[in-house]
C-alpha cells in the first residue's frame, strides 16, 4: 500500500503530546490508509530527545544511556532526509554516509538491527541492500554507503549530503575518521550529520559538542523504559545505579577526566564496592566554606572508614558518604557534619581550620559540646596534598560505595597543577583529609607489636 505521510506529519508531533483521550478521539477519525501508515510516522511516537532540534545546525549529537532509543532516532532521521512524500519522490538527501566503528557494526546495527533502517522503513519505501557494494538503494534513487571508522582513508574521495555516525565516542581512530567524513560533506545546499552515541570522554566527542554548529539532545536509559525489558532495567539499576559507570552508561552523562588528572574514571570504577566489612575507625572530614551565602563554595563533608588491623600494608579504606552541603550559615554545615557522624557512628570529626581558625570548632561545639574533634592545618596546596592520596587508589587501598558521583567528578578534574573544574574542590579536599588521617598518619604512628618473652 502506498501511503503519503505529508497530511499527517505536520500535526503528528503536536497530537502525540496531547492527553490520551484527545489522541484516541483523533485517531478514531483516521482513514484505513492513515492507520496503516501510523506505525511508520515517527513524529507521532518519538520521545522528545529523538526529534531533531529546530534552527540552523551542522551536526546533531544524540547523547543517551544504553537503550535510550538513539539507534531508532538515527534511523528515523535518515528516513526524513531520504524519503519524499511518495515512494519515488526525491527527498532532501541523495547521498548518505553510514559510519560505525566497523563495517559489521554498521550493517548489523544501523541497517539490519531491531531499530535499524530496514526495520523502520515502510514496505513501499524500504531500501534494497546491495551487499557487494555495502550500500542501500531507495526506490527514489537515494543511496547510503557503509564505512568503517577503523579505515578513515576509505572516506577520502566519496562525497555526501547527509551522514549518520553511530557510537562516535568509542571509535579508536575517531578524530581521523570524523575529519575525513567532514571533508566529504560537500553536496547539496545544507549537508548535515547525526551522531548517536553513549557519552565517553573522547576528544572527538568533546570537541564536536563545543562547536557552535552542533546541537545536542540527551536522555537516560529510563526515558525509554516502556520499550525495554523490565528485568533489564531492574538488573542494571541494581548493579550500576549510583556509580560513575552508571552515570555514563545509564544516565548518558558525559564524564570528563582532566588531562593529567590524579584520578581517572578507570581508577574510580576499579574502586567500586557494594559491601563494607567491619570498620575499625570512621571519621567525618570537613572542608569548611570560607563564606556562607548564595553562590559561595560548598562545605565539603565526606565520611570514610578503614580497617586498621595488622600492618599498614593490609589497611583499607571505604568512602561511605559524600554529605557535602551548600550551607546558608556555619551552623547549617556544622549540623550536617554532626548528623553524618551520628548516621555512621564515626569516631571523630576532622576539619581544616586554616580559613576559619577556632570558629570551626566553636560552631561544632555549639551543637554538640562533647564532639570528638581534630583541627587540621594545611601546610601544602590542595594538589600536593592530593597526590599521595591518589597513590593509595593506585595501590588498591580505597573502595567507594555508590552515590558518590559528584565527588568522583571532582576527583577526575584534580591534577598535579591544580583543580580544573569550577569553584573549589571542596569534596576532594574533605576526602583527602579523611584518607590522610586514616591511612597515612595512622600508618606513620603504627608500631609492630613486640614479642613477649617467656
């Protein structure tokens, strides 16, 4: 059956966003031909992040968690570029590049996948697959050729008016392949690219997003929950929710490691733990804000425990909670620190007093006059203090519980030359003080038990 989508396409997106009763009423008035074409009218079914932004742009980047519907969005966008009102009418694009990390991935995901171009195309507009040429041929004469990012030189020569690049952030030769693709985008009046990818801290992706000609949409895995197996969502959330890997793979957040960072995403992922043993010591470390008002730095509050039986080589630490707070007054952050101590039955509160002096202890004792407290005075800069703590992670001496995403983000922006993020690394500074107290200073005062002489 031939279906002309033009009469429905313009109003489909508006209709899909009405309440269910209005949708049912409108659909009841559709003809049989319109009902038959409705499954292929993506404007009607698409989630907001799957529809291209308006305005003038060169590249549309769709960032999303696993299963967020990125591939479907890419396939449907190619359809809108290639198809005309009727099967043999010309569309906006005639020469398309489909680029994945390998040819196999391009064929199995972008072309023949469950959400690939073939699965999304209506019968009268479905392209023909020409295996010998790695090419799709539409009824209106438009073509799409498959390329591998492993072979950037294969893009030297061909030219296009449209392209779809899948999982750009994991291409091993990403920058070379993307550059070669851009040189080929020279046909038509307004050649455009769509990029679908789970975010990773890859230069090719971060540089692309920074371009003024790039637009971006984003969605977590949960946005497409209705189309995913219930068991899948339960399992991945159980295993990865609250971890840095989960923020990247499920929430679709682009996590960046500063060049020369003391901690990397890989180090932090290696430190993830779900269980905590009996801890011999627990401390709450506080990095007080210099001032307390809207826009001031947060007060870093981090809870860390450690097993300290036996020689220091056997000691391990567990980061239990990041209770950092943007406080409106010193009393507010002091209460938050003492509440954290109570939750974890911590032995003492540690706080840097370089800025606040005796005020820090005074404020804490206004709330709890008996709180065990230790004042800390910094004789080195934040980066120098952090270096030996980063070494503890390299020695596999520190574990992280879930829910420390903001702390971990700061860690990956701390370099030997200083903090590369905005504001102060308040969370990292509190972490450094806690681990220094438990694993470094504690080890320095440890003495091997003497043998008893009989």
